[in-house]
């Protein structure tokens, strides 16, 4: 029986992975170490059994952030990719590095002692969409170098 697989990777495409879709344990961690590691208000993390993570291209570089934990990231572009407690049978991948971050649903906030209070007001903030037309106007010939949200045979793509 084949489990549903989720794929993901870093922004530049040097590191790609596949994990079984998690059915529980997806969470936001607001702890100060996660804030620092992802450069954000919180880390969104999805668990996988360690032996079921497949590195389909490259592998993360690892920073040991404490005696208990290690964090993987792409050495080429810096995308935070994993969190793990050393010696445990599970690892987490960052939700934002999944090809489809909406494929998993968090159900818990962890590390709430350092949760930034202003986040509670997020729903009140002004919403604005990315304006692709405006980007093309401001940067004529605009081209993104982010890896697409699916596996590729070759990246960067060969230019014709
Ligand atoms: Zn990368
Ligand atoms: Zn944390």
C-alpha cells in the first residue's frame, strides 16, 4: 500500500525531499530558537519518520543548535529545511519548504512563552496580493530563479 507522499525542497532546488503525508503533529513552534533558525515569528513544522524521508536531490547541511536539537538548511540558498531532536526516530520539515504548504494542517502552537503578541492581530492587518504585472513593469524582463513546486529532472533548466 502506498502512502500519499509530499514533496518539497529549498528555494534554489539544490535540496529536494519526499515524506509520507503526516496525519498529525504538524505545529507552529514559537520558541526563540525556532524564531532565530527560520528568521521569522515562528517555525511551521511537519513531522516524518526519519527513515521515511527521502532526499531526492542533495542533502541539507546541519547546524547543531543545542545538545538536543539539529537544524538542516540548504548550504547554497539558506532555506531552513528540517528540525530534529538528536537520536529520535522522527524529524520535521519546514511547512514552507513543501511544494504545497496547504497540504498539511497545523493543530498546535508550541513554545508559546515567546510567541510574539502582535500575531494575534494578524487578521486585522491590510491584505495585499502580489502584483505580477507591477513587478514586470518595475523590473523589465523579470525572471524568478526559485525552483518550481514540483520535482525536476534537471535544475536549473537548460537554456535553449
Ligand atoms: Zn537551496
Ligand atoms: Zn522551536
